[in-house]
């Protein structure tokens, strides 16, 4: 019985030391109901609308590629703090949202809001 307990403790120690305890990647989201609402003035550019659907991504109603999302957003909104609204259609996958957030987070000081 003692040798069985020793083997169990050795296996337990082996699995505890061989496993990795890593922190999962987090994507901070700001939804439309959170944060401070600022009124738009005349000199500010309107926000850019990114629509994520099952079939792909559109930028202000025009279909675009996911890799070109950052460049097209900067071209449409050359403000210091561009505002980007991400709208999710029925059937949109979470992987598409994460990819869009990955590309849009490369824009310095971008204000990204996810709406339904």
C-alpha cells in the first residue's frame, strides 16, 4: 500500500510540474452602453462603421478584406482619435471579431466600440 501511495504522489508531482499555467489572452471591449458619451461637433469626422457578418467584413457598407481593415479605416478617418464602431451581424464568429480588434488596435489612440 505504501508503494502505491508513493507512485500516486510521483505521478501527481509529474503532472503538476509538466503542466503550464498560462494566462489566456484577453481582449478588452467597450460596448455601446459603457463609458462617457461625448457629443459630436461639426469639426469631428463621423465614426467609421465596421460590419462583421458571416460572409466577411464591410467598412462603411463596402466589402473589404480583414488585412486591409487598419489601412482603410485610417484612410476614411484621418482624425487624431479615429472612432470605429464594430457591428456584429447574425452568424458572425468570435474569431472574426478578435481578428478585427487585432487589426484595429494597431491604430494609435483609436476609440473602438462594439455595438449590437
